[in-house]
């Protein structure tokens, strides 16, 4: 992994997004080793965790959710007209997102 952009964690698990190759990775040993958690070859611009729910913003494809530590992902895009997600934040039962702000240079 060469360049990281998003970092978040659950108790005992650290999640990162690898910028150049895409995808989500996790470590259960404080970063000694990393395992792919899916969504490879995707431009993941945002990562947020609430409880056991992991949300990622995939630029151009919308928001994806995993409820099993990244093993499986489902798109949760009902009501979104712009799928270019560049920011996610979670507070209590609310998710804030910003579509369309990211530019690839």
C-alpha cells in the first residue's frame, strides 16, 4: 500500500482505504498485516463507521454498506441523485454526505 486517504476503526480492527489501487483493507493486529475487505479497484473517497456498520463513499458509484466487517457490501443509494460521493460523516442516526466535491488530479 502506497498512499492512504481514509482511516477508521472498530474495537480491535483498523480500516484503511488504499488510494492508488482502491479498495478497503483491515488489520486486526495494529497494522502488522492487512487483509482486503472488498470493493477492490474502486475509488473510495470516504469511510465512516457507526456501530457494526461500515459505510464507504465510492466516487461515481454512491454509498456502500457492510454489516459484517467488510466481507460483503451492498449499495445504499435510494434517494441519491449524484453518486460522486466525496465525504461521509455519521452522528447518532444521521449520515451526512457531500456529492460531487472530489476532483481527481
